[in-house]
C-alpha cells in the first residue's frame, strides 16, 4: 500500500527513485500503458499502474487497438465479449 501512496503523492519523485527514462516518465504522465509496454515494462507491474491510474481493462484494450474507449466497448458488445447484466 505504501508504494501506490508514494506514487500518488509525487509521481515524478517516485519515477526518479526507479530511474525511469524521460520516455517512460512521459508515458506515465500521459497514462499510456501501451507505450510503457513498448518501452520494456513488465505487464504484471503495468497492470498495477493501470489500477493506480484508474484505467479499466477496456481502457487498456482501447489503447492497444488505437480506439476510443466507447468504440472499443461497442466492438466488444457486438462480438458478444462484453455483456451487461
């Protein structure tokens, strides 16, 4: 719990603690999980960041597809992969 709190308190200081590159820090600032993966991030840890960022699985899926979240959700609904119940 202390690490997410430290990140939330001062993102840039947290990133400097782990020697993130300028490109990685920019991806953090822009909440671009896909870019973090491209820059070598471990998906397990990035899933934790997505939670801290307040991103849902659909948000990350939309990033991967280069789509708006609403369009991504609509695509999932049309394919039967996303249902409302």
